[in-house]
C-alpha cells in the first residue's frame, strides 16, 4: 500500500512543481488560461502514454484540442469522438484536424493476429478491416516490422477518410476552410511523418459518402 500511495502522491507533487515552474516563467500563465481556449488544431491520437500531443509538437496549453483512443480510430458510432469533433469544428472553429498514429502501436499489432483480446476485440475489428482492405499490399511485405509500420500508416489514412465521411466535416467544408491531415510519430527519432493525405473539400470523398448539405 505504501508503494502505491507513494506512486500516486508523486503525481500531485509533480503538479505542484509544474505549477511553480509555470508561474516562475510567466506570472500570468494561469490567469491567461482562465480566459478560455482558442486552439487551431484538433488532435485525434492514440491513447499510448508515450505520445503526448503538446510535448511532441512543442506547443503550449490551449493550442491543441485533443481526443485519444486505442490506435487513433475514427468510428462513426463513437459518440465520444463525434462529440469532440463537433465541438472542435463547430464551436472552437479549428482549422486543422490531425489523425496521428505511431509506429509500434500495440493496437495495430494486436489487430494483425488472431489472439483473443477480450473486450478490446470489438475495437480492434475496425483495424482488422483496414488490414483486410489492404491485405494484398501488406502480405507482400515479408519483414513483419515493416508490415506493422505500413498498417500503422494505412490505418491513419483510413481514419482521415472516415473523418471526411462525417457530416460534421462536410458541413465545415461548405462554409469555411478546414484541413484534415494524417501523421505518424516515430519513437526511434521523435519525429512526425506527414503522410501527405490532406483533405480539404468534399471532392476528396467518394460520391456515395457525400451528404446533400
């Protein structure tokens, strides 16, 4: 119990150190935060604890609106994600929506085999469908690490497309400029790879998925 309590209180103490450092750097830091947020970006990333959006992009508090889930998946029945997307686009008026995956993603790797992952099976099915869609390309890659990395990229691309299929994004395209991007972060060098799959108009979406707005 003592070790558990110690690991728990470490976070509280860390917060106190962080708050003091921020005040030392800028006495108005928290006063400015209280005034509200005006982010230009919505980040849809993986829940992996090693991929903190603000840290790897060197941005400040209030600059990125964040949603995270296992393997950065955009599911059209996920009310949590859709609520975040709606608020970011319709209320905060972000200019960029970024899907950022990462190499070595445990969710993507788990989706590539037939192991029973309990309740997570339901979520991983979304990635398995990406695998099935691109199976010919993936199976042609003999090196398993490279195959995993490619599925990470293909998964991000698919989620970018899924965002474009939402009414929320299509409505924004009708009224103003909004760009949707796909990125992948690498643990080995700390760098983000832009997959160059940016979408910014309804013409980027297959006609069957376009709403009459």
